[in-house]
C-alpha cells in the first residue's frame, strides 16, 4: 500500500510504499465520527504486450482534490500522485492479469486522522492507496440489469455534496438498494423532485438512447452536472466518444434534465432504444427495465438480448483505449 | 472504553470494558470508504451529593438506533445499552467533577468494520463508547454568538438523512463553518430553499422568541421535524418545558417552518425578543445577531447583555434536572 501522511503544520510527509497493513487509530479519530473521508476508484490495465496503463488518471486526481477540499481535507499535487500511483502499479504489476476484462482496481483514499471530538477541520490526514486484482464484471458476458426507481429517498440535492466522491454519499444509499434487491431488482434508480428527474443508478451514471418525438433523431442523453450528479470518468468518456463517433452518424448528444415520465413515454411509443449505466467497475451496464409507480418501463432490449448496440460499442471503444489496443491520449502507459 | 462487536452471523458479542486503546483496522474497512458510522452525544452529571446521572438516555438510544438502521448497521437493545453506559459511567465516576457545568461527555459510536470495497450492508460492526471530562461551555458565563446565514450550501433536504446523527452529516458542514468564521461569525445558520427557511445553527437546533405580529402574543418557535432537522434531545426538552412552564404564562409554543425574511421583519419591528441554539454541549447558546444578505439581524439582546430571559430560564431548568436539583423523570440516577 502507498501511504502519505499530512499534518496542518508540516504539510505532506514523505510517501511510503509498505506491505499491506492495518491502520492503528485512536477511537476519537475524526474519520470515525464525522466522515472525513473521500476516495477514488480507478484501474491499472495490462495488455498482451505486458504494458501497464492507467485510464484518464488526471480526471480522478481532479475529482479527488475537489472532494477533499469540500470536506476541509488537503489537496495533493495531481501530477505527483499520478506518478506515485504509476510507480505503485508498476511495483504491483504481477497482480495485474494480462487479459481483457481483468485489471488492478486502485483505491486512493483520504481520511481525517485528528484525534478530536470537536467538529472542525482535521489537523492531520492520511492519504493511502490500496489495490486488488479484479476480473470481468460480467464473467459470462453482459447481463442486463433491472432497476427500481426510488422516490421515497433522495441521494443528493442542489447545494449538497452529491457530485463528490465522499464517503458521506454512500452509507445512506444502502437501504434503498436493499429495498430494491428485496423486490428482485439489481439496483435502484434515483429520481429527484416532483418532476421525477432521472439522476443516476445506484452507484453509476445513467444514459438513455431515445428517438426524439418531434425530429425522429436518435438522441443519447444523460443528466447534466448540476451538483447532484457524480462526475463519472466513464460518463465523461461516453459523452466525448459519442460526440466524436456517434454525432457523425446522425446522433444527437444531450446533457440535460429528463424525467421518468418522459422516459416512460418514450418506451410506450417505442422510442426508447436502449439504456445503460456507466462506472469504473463495469464500464457500461445495460439496463433491461425500470420498475416505476407499479409499472415496468422496458428499455428497448429484446427478451434474449443482454446489451444494446450503443452500449456494446461504447464498451468496446473504452476498453480498446483502456488496454491500449487503440492509442489514445486518455491512456497513460506506466 | 466500552466495546461491543457485532457480526451478521453471530449478532452482538459480549460487551467489554477495557483500557482506552487504538482500533486496528484493515485499510479496506468500510467505515473509511462509505461512512458507515453514526454516533450520539450525551453526558453523565455528578452533583454535590455525589450522585451520577444521565439525562434522557432513552432519547439518545432511540436516535442511535434510528441512525444505525438508516445506514444498514445493527440496532442494540436500548435498555441494555443504557445499563452498560450507566455501568461504564459509574466505573469512570472519578472523572466526573462534582460541580455545576462540569460533566463526563459520553460518545457512543457505531462503525461498520467489514473489510470490503464493495458497496453493501456491513457484515460486521463495532459499537464503542468513549468518554472525556468536560467543563462549562462558557467558563466565564454566557457569551452570545453571532451567526452567518448560509444560503450557498445545503445541509439537509427532504428524503435525505439530515435528521440522523450520521458522520455523513458533519464533514460537509466544515467549509461553510470556516467561511462564517473567516468573516468573524461563531457559527453558520443553515437556511433552506428559495423561501430561506431557518433550519438549524451549525451543530445546534435554533429557537426564536418573537411577539406575534397580529395577536401580540409571545411565541417560542423552532423548525418542525420534517426530516431536515436534527432531532435534538435539548430541542425536545425545551419544547416540553416551554409547554409546561411558559404556556401558563401566556406564551405560545410553535413547531413550524419560518423564514429568514420573517425573522428579519420581526427584528425590524422590535418583535424579536431573543434567539438561541440548543445542543448537548452548551445546553442553550444565546444568539446576538445573524448576518444575512449583507445586513445584520439583531436578535433582541442589549449591547451589554449576553443572554435573554427565556434562554437563561431554559438553561437553569434543564441543568437543574440534569444535576438532580429538581427530581424529574428525565434524569436517570446511575
């Protein structure tokens, strides 16, 4: 594990890479009481040539610093942390299987370590990075997920911290997730407000491909970054690739608010082409259906079909870049 | 410290009281990543007769269980935990000064301890209680605080978890608090929505005593428990005491939404009698003024005055019960 301690008086101390080990913390440490904690999720990929690569680590570093600043934890120079994580990934290279779908999951984490029950800015912190080899999210190929729309609990709010990768955003999401699971759904879909805006899926961003009611044009749409949406790296990559590669094919790309009734109407009219979630774990996750207000909104997949065309192409494009099959500025060779 | 471990398979293990010691936790423990943590704040009081007392511990236990359940952590039998905390307080009795204003601050805390980066319900948890002697919040007598109204950040929202004592509610509050401090204010005052509803102060509930515009009646008011307000034990006690002891004097007690413009209008008309925060730390904390939209709302105190009449009476009533000067069902003799 990679560890870097910080104190308000001395700043960041020397980074250390040590064997994986427990943290020994006073029970009054502020991370246990006031959730001074933020993290990132990223992966190191190895291709058949043995190259180790990171995917858009600059995006993770920018978000990590944004998260930490929001909870009065320190920032770390992005380029330096990328170099440290690169070094760490290279050292752990034997744990990265050289096979498509496999990678080393990396978890940069920052916690407040001050021993105090007073609610104030932490005077000390620990940044650590731990890692674990992970296999394909869907070992037997894509499995489309079923979602349950959640309207009784609200994940994020304008002026809140829902766009940050803070620990604080996660624990309160478990009960709605368990409720959805109890009724047979894989994840929940967070709606917002009386308008029932579609925001995001459990721990993924959400995309829908629809045919526009008026123009008949194909539209790929996702909720805008209005402070309630996690600023996903895959979300951003899907938008960029769609603008670059789908727009020339006649698609429109829209970052805009859209509602569950709007999505349901598109499904009813046969205009909902497909839907998917995006995130570091699965890259893209096709959505089969959404349970909402006692009805089921089918998301465009045929019964025997587990993934839509756009979802599949996005996965292939992004993985192609992640593993270095396609040379791209997003892929950093370690 | 008092420690009780829980596992999903075995339930709660035997409680242990041990010397204060560090917790040794795997860096993948879910409390560090997803804020599986909640706590309570309570105090043990000792009077000149040497009696040790807890104040309404049943309220803390009920809230603790409500908090833990909301983040998929286990519940603990309230009466058993009160007995354990009583025993613990009795053992630590030598750390409780037998003087008014002094007490032993008790911090029951529950954290998720499962080692996993998967976002799911923790399969293990640790409940611990630590303690620290504390002195009077205002050693030299009351000091009225100045508040800055916060409208650019939102602490809590309907359908969220702002009514729970989760760690998740605290880290995001520090920056607005520091912003207020930078401009010379002691705490911030959380407003909500376009209407600018007055919700709560930094880490306290908020009360205002006003004279009604129409009836001329004296009204003690605080925001209602609509899911965005922390369900403070002192808040509840002030309301109960006001209904019992102020209503016969002609006061009205209102739990209702009120706005910052409404409060400012009352101040402008000379109808704002006094305002105060409530919480376990200070019991009541008089408010001198509120900075809001570039103006100052004076809260009824004369320049040389540090506390209003109702604020002072509430403190005396509640402390009288806490220290056992007045025998009351709220005070549990250990």
